[in-house]
């Protein structure tokens, strides 16, 4: 679901295990993990891992590796 101006959206996303390097995250994003795990590693080496029940945000322009696993 998205607002009429497309500046705000809400949805559910399911992913298979994957890894991706992100040059510049396209927008601010709030995420709550329902199942599985995700690890974010910023370019400066700072790493966070989140699992079921955790929530986090990614700011527009964030740069680093995004690893998802079941």
C-alpha cells in the first residue's frame, strides 16, 4: 500500500537467503523482522544483526552489505 504521492508505503516482504552490496539506499526504511535474520555491515565496518521481533531503520543514502538468511 502506498500514499497517493508515493512518499510513504507499507508492505510485507519475504526473502530467500541472499547478499547484496548497496551503494546508496534509495529511501528511509523501517523494518521489523518476523522470521529469519539480517546482518547489515556499513562501509566503516560497523555491523548489526537482527532476528525475529527486532526492528531497525535504514536511512536514505546508507551504504554497505545487506545479508539475509532464514
